[in-house]
């Protein structure tokens, strides 16, 4: 039973990652990655809302600072412009 649940979660995660890859340039890195991480945090290891909001926010902020500000590498902006 537990293996079946793990297989279903793995399939769901793979499907979500494929959707993320398909829409990344449309919705942009910041929004897309934030939403992706919220979904993955909720699927993989359900936790309190503070963790599944704060974790993605800090991850996206760190990635943005590293790639855009420090390295000068542009990330997909999407329709919102960020």
C-alpha cells in the first residue's frame, strides 16, 4: 500500500515538473517556481502553512539574488514582467 502511494506521488511530481517546464517562459521564473515549490512542499511532505509559504519564498528570493543580481544572468520574466 505504501509503495503504491509513493509511486502515485512520484508520478504526480513528474507531471507537475513537466507542466512547470512547459509554462516557465509564459509565467516566468519567480511566479512559476514559487507556485511549483508550494505544490511540491504540499505533496511531498505536508507541513504547516508557514513552511510551505516561507520555504518557496526564501528559495525563489535566493535564486533571484544569485542569478540576476550577483551573476547578471536573466531569468524568464513571463507575462507579469518579473
